[in-house]
């Protein structure tokens, strides 16, 4: 994780990696920047899939199946709880 200041306030970049079995290496897929220095991963959100590009209606986002292998946090395996979320035809609601 890299840190930087934005408008005088600390922010932290968190990288995402995918392991390539073919090449036996971790491949950097992107990063997100969050406000703050000490980030805590909620038990409710351990992984997510982000769809980005030009803005399109939710109903036009193709259905995909995403499967995760052994999840690790700070190098340690974590117990996996199954979850399924399918967005409605309406736009997602912000909480």
C-alpha cells in the first residue's frame, strides 16, 4: 500500500493482484485510493468486482460469474462465506 497526501490529508492506495498459474506470478490489475492512513477491512466486504468504463444502464451490464480461490488477508487464509448479489434493473442504491 502506498500513501499520499491530497489537499493536505492522508490517503492510501490499495493494490489488487491476480495470481497467474501459467506464469507463476502475481499480476497487478489496478488500485483504489481511500481516505486515511489506517485502513480496516470490514468483515462484510472481503472482495468485490468493479465494473468500469463508460456509464451504461445497470440492465446492460453483462452477467458474469466470478470465482475466488483461497482468500488471504495479510498473507493469512480467511474463512469464506458465500455471497451472491445481483443488481436490479434499477440503478444501485447508495447507503
